[in-house]
C-alpha cells in the first residue's frame, strides 16, 4: 500500500485500480526474488557445525611422536606391536607371521607397549621433530611399516 501511495500521482483516474495495484505488487515480488537469488538463508545450527571444526594439529604431532618413538624400540618388538595395533591381527596370526611361539608374541607386545610408553613419557625421542620429515598422512606411515613387515616375511619365506 505504501508503494501505491508513493506512486499515486501516476494513477490515471477512470482506469482499473485493481490491475494497477496488482502490477505494483507483481513488480515488487519480482524485485524481491531477484535480490533473494544472491542471498542464502542463514541457518545458525548449520553454520556452527560447518564453520567450526575441532583442531587436529595436536593429534598429528602426537601421532608423529609415536612414530618417532617406535624407531627407538627393537625391531622384533616394533614388528609385533605394529601388527597388533595397525594390522588388527590376532596373537595367533602374529605368531604365524613372525614364526615364534604364542607366548613370545604376547610378551613382545607387552614389552613393546611398556618400552613405547617409557620412551614417550621420558621425552627422549630418537630425533627432533624438525629432523623427522613425514610426507602424507601419519596413518599411511603406519601402514608403510606394516608393508615393510609383510615384505620382509615374504622374502624370508621365499628364502626358506
């Protein structure tokens, strides 16, 4: 109604008033639709969930520290620990892969966990963070260690 009142001097007496008002309304509707095309609806819940993500820097540093600490423990212990942690293998499967008794696997894993915990808690990691260059994802490094173990075992079985 305000738009019609502002444009009252353009109305010609004796013409169809209803059509004149509807033309104003239609033009106003089209103008609003053109403007709305450049504006999205704001959903506060969606914006909060999309625009805010938890920080993952510390996790990546901690995981890199675990990889560095793994280098500090003997290879036989590291092999058993990686197979159980990253490979999700049972103790029996690890015993078959390593060619040792089941009790040996259990003790190696227990000792490897203790050694790893001791190295991390002491802060005496084998190399400094800036010397430890890691490319790609840290989980890929774990699986690369797993592949090394698998390839070593395949070579050992081929040689035997």
